[in-house]
């Protein structure tokens, strides 16, 4: 390969002078920690998704932790979830000293299988934590119905799903509108919009929202904005243990600008995903991702299933040699050393589909600023690697 070939990255955040101006405004205001910009960001986010309450926190992992605490998840409890997700999903359960119960993903796609969720319910099940993987909505309606039948609350790990939509009672509604009990979002740079890092919880339950706001700031009884603006001396108290899970005004100012760009960002990502799908159909054995008729993805990632017996690592290396960065399929928490102790989780079903997805799929470059020649470079590289003679596992060669 030519050493002068440009490399197409997997992702690139959409940041420009508008975010620079927003940060400058906050810096010059003299208030840079959690304050009025965070409050405005929360209000605008709630309006965007159609939620009565939105609470900003430091990242999605802390959001998941607070969501589980609000539902009363504690030692001895079980939470049903997918192993096929970033490890933070399972880790948040263990932060509560509860047990993740891993079930497999669906035969088509990368989301949790609702039928296996119901089979995994026991008297110890305290919550269901489903994931909208890669921005593709999971079968939330079925999962919520299962939860209601068994009086089990549902948390949505919507880390990747800002702007994604689901058809709910005949209407298209945003992920984050309270369909389950609590939804948790991420603003990491790999996500569709970013604040550098950050998270958000949405809910329709005012008590949950009150608890989030108390816990995110060390359990402090009075917000510092209220204390500092008061004409009278106020002593705060700490009625319960809390955490330092705050978002800063610097980050929130960036987030507010990012929300303004979200419609255009998603429209472009959908165009790129559609072009990938159309141009990759001819490669033998390749499976392209598809939306169910009740879901609209924000296409946070485009995950391609490789032909059978392909050597994933070799394909990724061949693509990198052709200037195309990729990532392996989504990890499985149960395969990580952190979960090597058999008491650290319970396997609620076979996880064979999850394991195949990790080693048999790759994530392609997809970002708003991709030009047509970037897309062509990715597609041409895939055709060169897989079009006629796929790279096989050593045992199959």
C-alpha cells in the first residue's frame, strides 16, 4: 500500500467555532462549574426528547449508577442486561453490589433478545437494563410490557441513541421520552454529539429526578447556585451519601451548541448508512445492518457482519493498510478478566450470538464530515478485502 494514502478515521466529532464561542462565553462569565449553563442544557435536552425531567451528570456510567440506585438496586439483587455492550453497562450494576444477569442478543441485529429477558426473571430480579446498541433502538415496547407484567422497572442504556426514534402507539417518538422508567445518555466524543464527556438521565418520575440532583453533588441539600445567589447566609447539609457526578458549565455550553446541530448530523449519518448498505450488498457473505420498521437509528455506528470464517483481525489489518480504520464488534463483558470470577455475574441464557457478534463483525468509519471520496475509499477497500476471496481463519485455509 502507498504510504501517502490518507486514513479514514472511525469517528470525528462535529466541533467548530460555535463551540469555541460558547466556551469563551462561560469562561468570561466567571462561573465554570455546574450552574446556569447546565440548567439550560437540561431544559433543552428534555424538550428535545419529550421528557418531563432531564438531569446532567459527568458521564453515562455515572448516569447508569444513579438510575440503578434510584430503583433501589442493592446487594443480593439481580439486574437483567446484555453482556454484548460496553463494559460500563455491567459495571454500573456491580457498583451497586448487585449481580448482572447476562442474556443473549437477537438473531438479527445486536440488541438484547426480549424473549430471553423474560426467561431470565427470578424473584431476585430488581430491574431490566436494556441497551440501544450502536444507536439502533432495541425492542423496547416488548421489554417494557415484560417489565410491567412482572412489576420490574426498565432502565434504557441509551448511551449511543440520542436522536434515535421508535414508533410508539402509532407515533414516532425520541428515545429518552419516558417509555421505560429511566433513560441514560452519553456525550463521549465517539457519540453523535459530545461535550468532551458527560451524561444525561431522563425520567417522568419527579422523585427519581430529585434523587439524581441530590446524589450528583455529594448529597448536598442546597444547590451551590442557590446558596451563592441568596441574600441570606445558607448552611448546606448532607443528609445522605452522594457522589461527585457533576457536569460543568463549560461542557454544557458545548452540549447546547451540539443539540442545535443534531438534526443535520443525524440526517447526514442516515445518508451515509444508506449509501454503505446499497454499495456493500454485492460482497458475498456480508450482512449489513437494517432498521426494523418500528425504529429509526441515529447510526451512531455502522456495524458490518463479516462472511463466515473470516479472520476479523486480519480483515481489520488489511483495511487499515488501505487507509481505513475500523473497530471490532462490540465487546462482551462476560469474556473480560474483570468478570472471570463466576460469582460476578449470572448467565441467564446461552451467549453464543453475542460472542459471534464480537468476533464476527467490524465497525466502519461513519461521521458527519465524511466526503464521497471517504465513503468510496471504505467501500473500495472492503471490496478489495472481501469481494472475491475473503480472508479466512487459519484453521479454514
